[in-house]
C-alpha cells in the first residue's frame, strides 16, 4: 500500500487516473455536481452530498489507506483520435501501468483531457488481496463511447498491477438493472443478494453482491487440490452447462469401523462420484445427555432413541479425519465435511478442509455460519427446515464474513423423503430468490430426483452412501449402496449428455439426406412446362438439389434441357 496522504496518479496508454487528493477545488466541485445529478444519485446509498461533506470526505482520504478515489480521463487532441471501444481489451492488456505519484509534469493539463467519470477501490485488503470497486460515468459528456468500460478496465489494471489484488467485489442496488447488466458483460458474477440492506428516502432496497477474479486461483475448490490426480471440479456458474458435482454423504454409514470407511471411499471413487462428505461433531456439541421426552425421537427411523445416544453411535471419530482426507486425495476425491461447532471448524481448518457444508438444522445457528464463512472457502447450505427469512439471514452472514461462493441445496428433511414431498420445481427459484447456485440434498430411495435435478441445472447433488445394504447403521435405511451409486452416477452422466449445451446449432443435421427434394417424376422435353405431374416433392434430398420451398415458384416455368425421370431438379434446369 502507498503511504497515507500520498497522491497516487496512474497512466495506462491514453488513460489517466488522477487521485481525488490531487484535484483542484474546481474539479472537485464538478465531481460533486456529477455525483448529485439525479441520474447518478438515485442509485447511490445517499441521495445527496453537501459541499461541506464532500470536501470533508476528500480530506479524510488523505489519511485513509484502505480507500482510493480517482477521476478518470482520456487523452483527446487534434492529432489523435479517441480510443475505439473495440481496442480497449488489447490496449489495457498490452500497455504498462505507469505510476505518476505527485509529479504531474508528464501528465497533460486536465483541461486538455476528456473527463470519463469517477472510479474507486474501497475496503482495500492487501492481506486477502481484494477490494470493492465503484464507478459512475460523466453523464454530461456525450461525445465519448464506452466511458464505463474504460473506467472499469483502468480500475482493474490498477487493482492488479498497482495493488496486486486478486479479486474485486461490488455492491449494486438490485433495481439498477442497467448497471448489473454492464458488470455481467464485463465478467462479474452475482454472488448473492442482501435483502433490505439499504434504507433510504423512507424505503428499503435490496443490494446485489457481485465479484470477479483478476487472477487464476491456484489453490481453491475451483481446482479442488494441487495434486495432479484430483479432478478439476468447479462449483462456480458458467455459461457452458456443467455436470453437477456428485457428493457421497458417508454420515453414520462407516458403522463405527475405520476399515468400512476406507472401503467406502474406494467404492465411491469407483462409482463415478467426485466427492465425499463427512460429518464432524461430538454428541455434546449437538445436544444434552438428557433422558426425557424432549430429547426422545418420535416419528422417524430412529423412533424411541434419545438424541445423545443416536449421535454418539453415528459420529465419525475426529482421529479418522486426516487419514480419510489423505485417502480421498489418493483416490482423486474431493473430501470435505459438515462441522457442527466452532471447535469443529477449527479442527477442519487444521487439516485443510477445502470447503464446508452447513447442515439444514444448523442453518439457524448464525454464530456457526459466521465461523464457517470466516474461512472464506466455498460453502454449501441445506435449506431443509429453514424458511426463506432464515435462509436469507444465513446468506447475509456468509457474505458479511467473506464467503461468496455459495450453493444452496433444496432439501426435504424426511428420512426417507417421499416423492410427493420433493417439489423439485422450486429448485430454479433458489437462484431467483437468493442469487446463489442451487443443488439437491436427496433423501429419496432411488435415482429419479437426482436425474430431474440435473435437468433443472443443479450444481451439486448429494446422496447418502453405504458400502453394503447388509450393513446396519443409523442412516442405512435411506442410503444407496455401491451398486446404486454407480447407477446414480451413470444416470446423471446420461441425463447431462442428453441435455446438451442448449445452443441452437445451425450446422447441417444428420439425416437430412432423407428429407424431401424436388424430383423429375416423368420424362420432360426441353421447352415443356413444369407441372405438378412431371415434377414432385419427394424423398430423398441430394446436395445441390432444390429446396421444396421453391416448388410453387417453379411450377409453370419451361425446361431448359431434356429432363429425365428420377433426376433431381437443379438451378438452371428451368427458365427464370
């Protein structure tokens, strides 16, 4: 970071970023007028800034190392034309970023430059290499094209080359659809929605969170692990359809045996699943060892058992975790876990857990959600028993504490879940409601729902795995065995294959040779009239033959040569 109070100006090719602290009073007043213009102010967190407040803000920037504001300019003189929009990407990628500091001798007078607008990097965090970006363009200048794009590209250049940042975030009011579309076009993706986040002018507004990576991430779940034998798995959305990540939930199905757990991992790898999820808890972090009616289970496969006894039987010993994580890496599996306490999160961090799942009953524990989010790793949440308000609160906590790669699983917390309870049509609405990716935590007894979820665009499908149906465990009654999981993986692959990429290809389609063409159906002498009797629309079709749509136009024309039965009619065979 530059020293506090230092004016940091930049140049890249014909573009200049001039620090607010280096601007004259006249320029600052012009920026204030732009900021308070109704077209700009309507989408700001405050609808108006006073002159005094504006100058106090600029003065405060001199001592604020975590926020930088610039006025952006483009060189325009009589000998050089303004940069064409289509050349922007090339210019910013090929041109060096020059630091001007307080020496403005090499910077042209601002009056000779075209004022593009304002851009900022705020909440600068050099430790975690990210910042929040903000821009507003000069709406009073109508002769310049792509002002917003030029500012944004210059800001990204400064962020990467000037501050070595790896990611940029931004907040934009949900109703500002034009701005959101602009950022989407420039590679930013929606990470979530903060419901009723902004209160202004006696009403509440939702705010969208967007993000963009400036560098290729070398160690995250997007590439899973650094080992070359681990498949590259991404939970991030893409314009290209991606096959869902199939997660085998081991849960209690180790049956208290480390050897069963290891053999389960090997069978999972053979089945075609790409990930295994464990559960990291002790019974004491889940419930009390109380033997009264409040703690006795009713109406489920565990009827009559006490919660503490069930969790004691089902827990995965913590001393197994590291060995199982290492085995998963050797097998090419992504291994992660659901922690049920802050201590569990701390333990999983110590063994480099690459991502986390928050179970449906724990979504309500916002302290646990915050603890997981602070790890700043991908997070999967199950909806289960949580209502929309509770889910929104959990997502807000995730974003607040740095978790932005979030997948919300549609989940029915019944064991097993009846088909008529699944309501899978709700799944795509998760993205509409909450602005996050969606998937399925499937407690049904077969593969049907996973197949449907794949067709609906699920990013993740999770299902309980048991090595052998003859094994008895707390979760065995609603788990798929090794053979069932192999079938599940196959069904998902086939469904995804059948879906295709959704694009309407205009390439010639297989089988067109059996379509209809226009054929000579009897001998025709040169000069004879073409009629419905001597030319017909019939199968097959040949290359160079006429399209049937021309048939009505051809009728009544004269043959330009002798035409023989069984040959295709072609251009030049009749008068025009």
